[in-house]
C-alpha cells in the first residue's frame, strides 16, 4: 500500500512551523478520534495515520530524516516512529490529555524495554440518587498485571535475561546507508538491550498476565455527569517491570424521572389545578434525599412560576453545602367537564372583570388598537 505523504495527511506545508503543525494535528486528531467516531474503521485508520505522521514530524531529527528520505527513512527499522505500537500509544495518551484534561506521569524508560502500562478507561453509569449520596462501587476489570512467576522479567524463574549480543546492551545499532550513518533500534532485542533465552512459561516472556481484578471505588457525593475518577497505578501493568498505567473511571448519570439537574440545583415541574392556582394552596413534592417538602402556592399564581426550596438540591462536591431545588408549577386547564361544571364556569365568566385577567385584558386592548390603526 502506498503511504500518504505526512505533510499531506496533516494538511500543512513542508515549511510549516512547529506551532502550525501542532494546531493542525490537534484539529484533525479531535475530528478523527475513535471516541468521537465509534465503530468507524475508516476514522480509526485515519486517526492512526495522522498520529503516525505527527509523531515523525514533531521530532526535528525524524522530520529532517523524513524530508531527506521520505518514508524509507523509517522502514525496516521499527522504532523510529514507524510502527503503531508504543509510539502510537504515547501519541494517543497525549491527545487524551488534551481532550479531557488528564494529567499524570507518562511513560518511563523509552528504549529500555521497561514500558509503562496502558491507561484504562472504565465507564460506569449511576443514578442521580447515587450521585446525591455517594456510593461504594465494586468493579471487575480484566487487566494485565505483572507476572508473579517471573516477577515481570519475562525470563523463566531461576534464569535472568542476558545482554543482547548484537548491540552489546545499547539497544541501538549503527548502519551505513549511502553517505549517512543511521542509528536505529537493535533488531535483535527491539531496543531492550537484553534478550530472554528461556522465556517464563507462565507469561510466555511478556512479563505480564491477564487477570480479572476486583476494585473498590468510592464515588463521592455530588459527582456530576462526565466526572472522571483517576486511580493512579491501577491501569495495565508495565512490561518487564515498567510502571503501571492509570485507571480512569468515567461516570455518567442516568436520566431521572422527576428531576433535572443543573450543577448543584435540581429542577422539577408540578402540574396544579386552575382552582389551586387561583385560590392558593399547598402540595408535597419528593426531594432527592428521599424525604418530602411542602410547596405553598399563593393566591393568583400564574402558570410557569418557580418556587425555590433552599438547600434541597445536590451536594457540592467536597463541601457540606447543598444546592437548591426549584419547583415550577404548570396550571392544568380542566378537561372533560360535566354539564354542571360548564354552568359554574359560565357563571364565573359572567362575574369576571378586567381585574381578574389584567394581562389578557392589556393584550387584547393592544390588539384592538393595532387593527384600529391599520384601518386608518
Ligand atoms: Zn512470567
Ligand atoms: Zn540488541
């Protein structure tokens, strides 16, 4: 398959600055990110291509090599940005940081074979009530952990990895290509500097095994939809004794039948009868803490009026304060009237004056003026 030019992929010119390169890359990475295009294989492959291109062009040395030799500069050698392996993973986490504001230490010991384990994402949906009270959740996740048999070295217990003979342990070899001498990753040890002659039977030399782990996660009261909880070091184990990645729990809150949430405030709608609206009254509403609160309706309440129940909203994360709850009343016009009810309402209408409906009166007075003006 012919490879697309890296500059073309990133939609920049060959003379673009690092800043232009970075901003174009970010824009494209956001557009093609697999999280934004779930199940879209084309987007995923595009994302990998632009990540690969950026990985090469952001490094001045690799960029110079690419300008001189094109894709050939990175063929056969592995390592130098050609594969999607480690370099893809690191690029992926970089954007992840940008997109979601994640921090945390990044990979350590590039080229030593001690690779940092991958970060893991775990999606969890909770109810609004659980977000209100907080929750101790137990999660099960399959994850690779350090192999116990070889303590992560990958070598059969009782043996040790030996120094690579091809590179003498440096992990890199020099190779003449035309006038240039290129330094590249050692093909015998893939840059680790060590080789395993007797692989550990439990992990086949990988230094890690897959296991289901059970974790307890304390979800604090007041979390919001989209909250991430980072559990440092609970991601995948690093290869050959490298540090573990992190686990990120992405919380989403299921829609609630009764409440809508805006930050720490809760909103709900309550239908009331026309008579209650006119004469005043009271009714009870459920509150998020499982209790009830009384809402008092004054005489002459209009539809859409909001009543505030102070301190009946959601807790504010890591504080003792609570938001408010707002109840919006909606006046329900009576339907399916009996004959007697019709008579009573007709009688009511006869008794009515403009003072009973000042807004309607004002509106129709204006309408009348409007038509009168039109006729002149
Ligand atoms: Zn092992
Ligand atoms: Zn080597």
